[in-house]
């Protein structure tokens, strides 16, 4: 049992600290505190010693240095059943500190603010706090440590029940909580600094710490357990409907990533992470009709995302079929009330999007980590490799379908015009099979591919993929290039009067 006679309190989040400190004082616990905490406690008539009275040294460098002193850390770290430790404390006139109550500068909260300056983020990296926490947690048998204000009530109750003592089991639990917290704190700093680097690189040691946001009913299938970790609520906010499932979250993420590729009013419909259709127009209702026409069967039970405030006219046409989720940056008056009439449909607000960072996937024995595919294609980057020059409309159409192909599982083939998709072939082992599936889907939807353009996420290894597009009615092709048979494929395009663009960028998506 650890008798609490002396406490050091230094908290950034001061919730509940006045009440807690008052109870400690009433229990005859001596209190030491720093800066703002000292001012708050003394203003509430709680006797408190300044840290400088213990160290014999003032707080300096705008408070950057105040607790980094042997008088503090020896008092925290002394092993009190070790005679030599006790002797050294006596020699140096240092008294043990039995309880450390510390929470840290709000780094995570700071860096989630929009456009926070790097200097402000740096100043919110706590140094003395984590050092005291780690010292106390290491020496948990002789120093109790509290980092979570939600612990105050239970600790006070234990002190009362145990005549001013805390059990070793409780001290051990508190120590574990500290190391979990400091690991998360340091990982958050590391991740932020990597993310804000002009040219972020993959570190030698990849570490991250995410807090559980919520448990999920199950994973991809009912026999798999699952949970969501991280700051999901800062990006997407559910406004209505059942809880989001594992698969819902993955599909919603895919839909938002795709719709954000477009500047004009755009609607995307996604099923199993692949786009069923994409349309752009002056209004969202028109855009939806174009997207839905691409595939009139798959959208049932799918995900719809838009990049404009959702208006009533668009909501009414979307309401004609069942969709799992509708996502929008905002909703015009009465739209939410209208959509909420279907209880099972989820309505989600897009708060912000992540356009950088890392893509992380688990594999046996570790993780695969890569930078996100944020490569954009501009018209001055394209290389026209055929004799026939594409028309301006064909170029616009190719730029459109290229954005879509980036978000289709490989092998990806996308037919379309400058404002809509016409057919999507996804995830086949053979590129020509993807093209054949796209053509078949267009016939199912009664859409003609005559005069369309086609995008391929990677190069055509043989001319047969190009010839499939030609026979379907495509007049222009956009692809990365880079095949050892590029000359053969260019020749086939020239023979059929097809315009072809090489991007020099591949968009494999596994």
C-alpha cells in the first residue's frame, strides 16, 4: 500500500482539478504545482507550493523548463525500500513525491485545427510532462500517477477507504494507462511531422497509435470481430440511420475519395468500393441521372456521394431506389427531414477529406505502407502518341474517365464521355476481360459506346485490349504507356484512326 503524503500537480486540462486538489488538501496531502495550475489552485484557496520552492530554481524559457530538475525526479524515482536511495535523498535534502497528477499540452487538439502553423504545433509538444509521467509510471510501487481526469473520483474514494493509501494493483493500472497515453502522444507527434514534411518519406521505424472510436457489429462477415480506430468523426459524421458497418465505412471512404477528384457538381455511385457510375452536370439531379444510367442494376444498396450541398430535387431522384448511404458536404433545408423518412438509410456529412498521408495494409508478419495515390494529371502532362490528334471534347472526356479509372480495382477499364461514365470493367485478371465486361454492362444498360473514350489504369500489354475498345466504338484511348509493345499498340491505333494519349502515370489499385 502506498501512503499519499505529497502530490505534484501540473495539468493542461484543468477539468475537475480544483475539486480533486481540495480533497487532497483536506486529507493533509501537501501539494506542489506549476505555473497556471498553481495560480488556479491558490485562487481557490488551496494551499500550494510553487515548483520553484522545491527546485530552488525559477521556471525559465517561457515555461519550457520548470520540472526538469533532480529535486523533482529524484523525489519521483526513489525506490523507498532501497536504503541507499533513502540515504541519498536525505543527503540532498530531497523529499519523496507520492502522487503525480499530470496531463499534457494539447498537441493532438492543436494540430487538428485548420491551417495550424508549425510553430504553434511545436510549442504544444510537452517535454516536462511526459518525463514526469514516465518517471512516476516506472516507479509505480512508490509513486502513483494520474493522467486521466476521469480517475479523480475513484482515486479519492480509494484514499478514503484505505486511510489515505492507494493499492499497488491500482498504481500498476495507472502506470499502464500512462505508457499507453505517452506512446499515443509521441506517435501523434511523429505522424504529424511526417505528414507536414514537404517530401514525406517512409521512416525506418513505422509506428502509430490510434484510439478506438467505436466497436463495430462485425467485420466483412458476421464471424469476424471489428472496431474503428482513429479520428473518423472529424472526417465523416453520421446524421441518421443505423450504425455504419465495416463494409459501409470502406465503401464510403472510396466514394468520398472519388467524388473529390471533380470540381464540377458531381455524383458518384459506389458498390463494393468500385464506382458503378459517375456523372457531372450543372445540377446534382442531372449528374445523378448520368451516373445512374451507367449501370441501372448495381446501384441498389449502393453508396452515393456528392461534392455539393444536397438539394431537394437531387434528393428526390436518389430516393427512388434504396441506397445504403448518401454522403454530402451539407444538406439544404428540409432535405434531411425528407431523407430520414427511410429509417435504414444512413445519411453522412462529409466534414473534410484527407488528401495526403499513408495507405496502410496488413500482411502476414507486418504492414505494407505506401504514400497515398494523390497523383493528378494535367493537360500539359499528356503525350499524344498517334497520328490522329484527339479533339478537345475527346481530351476532356479522357481526363474525366482517367480520374474514374484511378479509383477502380485493377485491371480497370472505363468508357465514358466528358461528363459521365458509360461502362466500367473492374477487377479482372485480364485487361481484355475487364474491357469485355464493360462492353457487356453497357449493353445491359442500353448505352451505346460509339464515340466514347476509354481509360485503362495500366498499359495494354497487347494490341487486343485496344482492338476490343475499337470494336466497342471508342474513338480515343488514355493509358499510361510503357509496354514493350507500345509501338505495336500505337500502330494498331493508327490503323483504326484512333487517338491515343500516354499519361506516364499508372493507377494500379489492388
